[in-house]
């Protein structure tokens, strides 16, 4: 795998991206009961350029288990909506206070703070609306709502963000927090939604227990590798490519992997996790190829 | 029905309240992955003294259709979680900027702004978690998730709040906005969740199309009456009884029913809507008694 300083990797055009973006566009048309400015802000936040990593994982997991990609599209849209909502709220002045996201002004900068709060709320509600109304059969719809709600909630995504803010406020430099605490935060803050993406795809495809365990194992490792690389990009990335303000972890006095382990060990850890993730999905044979390509992209990406 | 200046009405002890509060308490225990302070703030916002109007409506609608109240409890909890989340976010400095709610400091005052944003997010996610994981069968769980997600989203609750903020910013005194615009805002901001509460109860009970139409008609009228009385309390209520800052609509230059129609006509409108609501549920016979009592309470309440 290429080191972070090598040529910039790219996901090859796999056809997922265009289908995901078209589905997200359709899912956020709304009728006249949605005020025009709110609609514009929701679409600004959701349809911004992005890797669509999480919805890709939903579709790829579904395919790996022999499922129909189109059937999984509502779950793919939902997971991207939850991701976009979490970015909009995390960027708020009371939270991480960021001005730049995906290379553009953050939602509260482009619109205003009240609108950004409402955009996040609307995206979270729409995620469950799309899944509950469109996934078939009802047992899959209910199971997917349960998976995503748990991953978005107080013991996962929201809890991880709260713990992250608490740890930043507690000044990590006193040495009390270590790698295990940092992993525990990221397991919730980044990992839970990535893991849920895999579970959603498997759920739609009617995966076996063995297949689900493989997807979850892959998801846990790729989620952590993703966060380590994110931390590395924050200290060593190109702001134009990353599309957001860099060195902000240091500004916020946040605990990061490079800070605790050094850059080289962090890089080795990301590669090790990626290798493990790819090994876990060997049971899917050639149908695992897109998931393997994605894991390698996550580990070597520049943005 | 008693006028607003008469003796303070109260809902008789109906047994619903204690069961709802016990269920809300159980639903927000969380495991160790939820940071302690976040958990405390979630429970502060959700378990605050309140009328539990919306979960009562869920349970009463279920009973009116001959359903099992216990089966509807996850939906009752979910609707109260969505209501509590909307209050926490609406009270934020960037939104209505309120210090007092239900007689106590608002969530961002008692904790901090970042925590209040996360509390709202966590409550919204938990609402769908509870329903998707606990309602049976899966077809009911999926249908209830769809009903509540739609009512909470950009074309209903969130859209109404956005429209309300826009209208306040546009200075209603120029006379361009009228009763129909005001009703359209409240149909989304307050009405949609009240209407959804009735639909959820009916859905769990497996209501017929005729029963559902009666519940929806009742819900639309009670929802609007509730908002008119809320506006009246803001100009003429007792702050200690209402438990929140009063005259805030005038401070925020907000359009209200008393402002557009005068107090007396507003009061008459609330009574007319309540009478209509009660007439609509006559098809349920004696099983409609709790819903009729609740409608009368809404119309004559002081807080």
C-alpha cells in the first residue's frame, strides 16, 4: 500500500457514487411544507462533494452477501443523512466551531446557526423516514431503523462526540488518557456508523450470522483505520485536498493517534487494521473485491 | 367549559402518567458507553415535570380503538422524546433563546450549549430506537417509525420551526401575514406531532380507516386549540403556573392568534375546535371518554 506521501489514490469509478447521489437528490426534494431556505440548506449539507464512504459500504456489503443493491439504497441514503447531520452539528460554534467542510463554508456559515441546527434535525428525521417507508419487507425496515438509531444515539455517535468534547476540555496533556480511551471514543464517534453501514447492507441482503460477523469485523477495523488516517491528515495533509481546516486537533488540544503513538506507528497501525479487515471478508470470495478496494483507499487516502 | 380565568383545571389521576414516566425512565438508563453527564442531561430534559400530553394521546387513541395500552408504550415514549428534543433545540440561544422551561433552567442553561445540542440529537435517535426495537409486529414498528419520522421532519416539526423563525425575522407587523399563514405554521410546528400521536396509537391498535380518520380529525383540531391556548397563556398566563418565560412571543415579535384575532375571538376559536374534536370521536362511544377529557383540559388549562 502507498504511504501517505505517495501518489494520491482514488476510488475507481464504480458506478455506486452516481447512483447514491441521484438517490440522495430524490430523497430531499420535499414538498411545499418545507420552507425553501431550509430545503436549500439541507441539500447544501447533504449533496456537498464527499466520498460517500458510508453509503458505498452499505451497498458493497449488500452485494458481498448476494443482495440487490437497489433494495439497499434507502439504507445507503439514510446512513449518509446521519453522517451529514453529524458533521453539520459538530461544526457548530458551540461544538467544534469549524468554518470549512468539504472545501466549502460550513452550513452555519453559509446559512446561519439556527438553520444549521434545524438542518441536522431534519436530516436525522429524514434518515428514518426513508428507511421506514421504503425498505422492504417491514421486518428489514424495522431492523435497519433499530441498527441505525442505536449507532446514532447516546451510546454511540452522540456519546462519542460528548466524550470527545469532555476529553478536550480535560486537557489530555496531563497523560491520564491513553490509546484505549482514544479507541473507545472513536469506536463510538466514527466506528459505530461505519460498522452500522456494513450491518445495514447485510440486513437488507438477509445475511447469515457468519456473513454478518465478517462484515462487522471488517467494519470495526476499517472504522478505526479511517480515524487514524484522519488524524494523520490533520497533522500532515494538504488543506486543499482534505477540504477542511487542518491542525484543528492540536488547536482544540484533542487527543489523537499521532500525538499518542507518533506518526510512523500510527501509519503502521492503520495498515495492520486494513490487512486484518481484508482478511476477515475472504469468505465472500470475489464479491468482496469492492470492500477490499475501499479499505485500501481508506488507508492510503489523502483526503 | 371554564374560561381561562376560572378555577385551574387538572387532569384527574388516570394512571397513564405514572406508567409513562416509568417507561421513560427505563428507556433512558443507557449503558456505560453513554457519558455520565450526557445521560444526566438527557434525563433532565426528558423526565422534567410535564403534562405528557402527547404520550397520553398515543395511549388513549390505542385504547379508543380497543388496543392494548402496554403495546403502545414504546410509541408513547418515542413521541415524548421527540417533543422533549424539540423543546431543547428550540430553547437554544440561536433559536428562541429561552432560559426557563417547565419551571426550571433550560437544558443549555443547566448544562451547556454543546450538551443541549447533543441531548436533542440523542433523544431523536432514541425515539426511533425504542420504536424499531420494541414495537411488535415489525409491520407496526416500521409504520410507526414512518409516521413519527415524517411528523418530526422538514415538512412538519422542523419545517414549522424554520417558518416560525423566518416569519419572526420578517416582522409580522407589516400586515402581510394572516391567520392562514399562522395556522400553516402551527399545523407543522405543534399540530403534526399531536396528530402523529393519535395515528401512532391507532396504528398499534390496528385501527380501521374510519377510526384513523376520526383520530386524525380529532388530533388536527386539538393540536390547533392547544396552540391557541398556548398563545393566550403567553399574554395572560401566570408564569409560575406556566413554568416558562411569558410575553416572549411579543418580545420576539412573533405572530400569535391573540395578536391577529384578539383574545376573545381566539378563546372562542379554541372552544369551537375542541367541540368539533370531541364530536369527531363519537364513533368510539364510551372508549372516547379519556380523549374527550383531554381535549377539554387542553382548552381550559392554565399551564
